[in-house]
């Protein structure tokens, strides 16, 4: 009885040992294969989408008499240095300024039938990056519209604009492997960039015809109320007469 029991236990021990050796062999083969094929078997899919929408709205206003010229100038001045080098010493001094902002010049002429013959120049500029050297001014983008047109009194019209569309696609790949049909996409990284910029100029001219400046007062009250300022006009209050 004891011999049969011992034989049964020995058989279970041998079967368990064989199972452990087979499992260890499988683990060892997995360990040997993984370091060599990790870069080939690993597939990473990364999708990134960035959407930026922005709008810059500039609404300058200027009051001008008939047949006179008015100019509105709102710019940011960026200074830059100038380096003077000689055989003994190099000195750095003020080199000047680079301007960027909004400049508007208008000259109206009131005609019959409620039309305005307007000569105008609109310039919008902005700095678009950092300077490469302290001795150089920063890069600047400038858009300018100059023309003369007859426009109706009190209407807003578009006098010009510019739309720029840029499409860029960049592909980074492992040499040779990235050229394999179908499977080559696993060894590539693609990035696409679409950029749209629109620049439009809208113009509205209104003629102030009231001899008592009532229309000018009304248009000024809107901006004064937005800034919580007093217009300075005398107040007329009702008074009881007995």
C-alpha cells in the first residue's frame, strides 16, 4: 500500500516538474525574442489634432471736416541696437525703432445724392517673430490698402482684403522600411498643417448734417456710455412752475 502511494506521489511530482520546465522554457524564449523585436513589433498610433481659431478686430474712428485730411496713428515702437566695431573696441548704441500697428489716413469730399468721395490709406502691421540679432529689427508683416472711392452715407462696405491659405504635409520615416507598400505606413510619421489667414477692411462714413450737433452728440453717447464717462452736455431737467 505504501509503495503504491509513493509511486503515485512520484508520478505527480514528475508531471509537475515537467510542466514547470515547459513553462520556464516558454518564458525564456519570450525573453530572448522581446529585446530583438521590440522596435519591429511595437506599433504606436498617435493622432493629434489642434484647431486654433482667432479673430483680431480693430475699430478705429476719426472725425474730420469736409475737404480736410485726418490721420490716426496707433503703433508699437520696438527699439533695436546698433554695433559699431573697430580695430580696438566695439560699441553698442541705439539703432532706431521698428513700428507696427494701425495707421489710417482719410480725406472726404461730400457730394450730392448723399455720397462721399473718400481718399483713404489703411495700413495694418504686426511683429511676427523674434529678432535674430539685437542689432536687427524684428520681422514685421504689413498690409496696406490705398484707394479713392465714392461710398454711400451711413453704409458699411468692404473696400479690400486678402486671404492667404497654406497647406503643409511632413512625412518622417525609417529609410527603406517606410517605402514598403501598405506596411510602410507602420514606419512613418505624418503631420499635416492647414493655415488660413484673412485680412479685410470695412469702411463706414457718416455725414454729420445737424447744425446743432445733435447727430454728433448721439454717436458720442454710445462710446461714452460704454466707458462710463460724462459727455459734458448741459442737463435739461423738468421744473414745476407754480
